[in-house]
C-alpha cells in the first residue's frame, strides 16, 4: 500500500470518528459512570445509577429533538426577517395541488420534505413543487415506523433511494433531510454526511396532526412566531381544507409581523450567496 493510500485511509477513519457524536456520548457516559462508581464510596451504586440515568436522559433528548443537535448537527433557523413554512409527508394528490395554488396566489414560498414512495406515485406533483420555486428535502423513501432503528448501512440505502427517486422525478437532488417522526439515532450523522445532506429541524411545531382546531393552532403559533423561525407542518395524509385554512392563517400572521416567507436554505446555498 502506498503512503498516499495509507493517508487517505487514515483521513477516512478520522472522519468516521469525528462524525459520530453518539459514540462519543456513549464513551463519555461509560467513563462518567465508572468514575462515579470508583469515587463514591458507600453510595457508589446509587450515585452510578443517577449518573447513568442522566446520561440516558441526555441521549433520549437527542433522539427526540432534532433541533437539540445532540446526536447530529442540525439547522433550525433561517436568516434575516424571514420565516420558513415546511411541509412533511407529501406529495399528496388531495392536498398538495391546492396548497401550491394557495402559496402561488399569496406569493409565498415553502419547503416540502418528500417521501420517495409518494414521489414515485406522483412525480408530476414533485416536479410542480420545484417548478414553482419551492425547496424540496428528503423525508426517507418509505417513512417506516422503524427507520430510527436502522443501522447506518440500512439508513443509507433508504436515503439514497429517496434521493434517486426525487432526482429522477424533478432533476433536483435534495440537500436537506428531515427524519421521519423527527427522530435521530446513531446512524443519522454518518449517513447524511456521506450523502452530503444537511439535517433540518424546526423552531415552531404546529402539532397539526393531533386533532387540534385550526384556530387553536393559529393562536399557539401566533404567540411564538418571530424572525428566523422554521415552522413544522404537514401536507401528506391531512385534510385539504384544514391545511389550506392553517396555511392561509400563517401567511397572514407572517405578513402582520412583516416577515418574509422563504424556503429553508442549506449550507451549499449559503456558500453560493457569499
């Protein structure tokens, strides 16, 4: 093996170590429990259990909260006096066309996180989203219940399939990824780095899928909405009139606060703007 080849292997290995926050957290947690056990005398068992529970709570928060960036770096804001509306789980033939009509008529832009299987079924809708100036992101190929338990290799196949499906339909290869159910595990960081994707979270969760009225959701978001926010919404599998009413209300809220509705940028976009 040449020295140059060895150097490349070492760099690759170093990158793998650098990108896995989950492994670092586990190592630190084990060391903390061990040190606590050794130094706590008669209370070593209780103290060790408390430290282990705190470490578990930390990892759990990282799993449940994309925007915490505990297990994987994530973008959760947009720049300037702007707000980004983001829609998950489409494209949906019942809801997405009417939503696109509304956004066009109101002069607003949004970001759509698309499921690969649904793009394959409705490629025309995916193309329309792009053609009308909205941004698109990867929301996995199948949006399976067990996605958060996938190994890095399995998750990579899942996300690559979605990338390929979206690119085939639209000519655009997404730069953003939002995990199904907003859950993050040990596989996400190395996988999205290998695929040149960026994790996108949110600052305002609409809770539009749990049966709250449009009025309640609007009031809740209205109290929170401010510059740089990213709002989590859904168009896939949702009632069309409900989605349209909520979106119309949010556009009015943004206009009332002099906030521009923009697509969620990625790091590549930032570099191009500089």
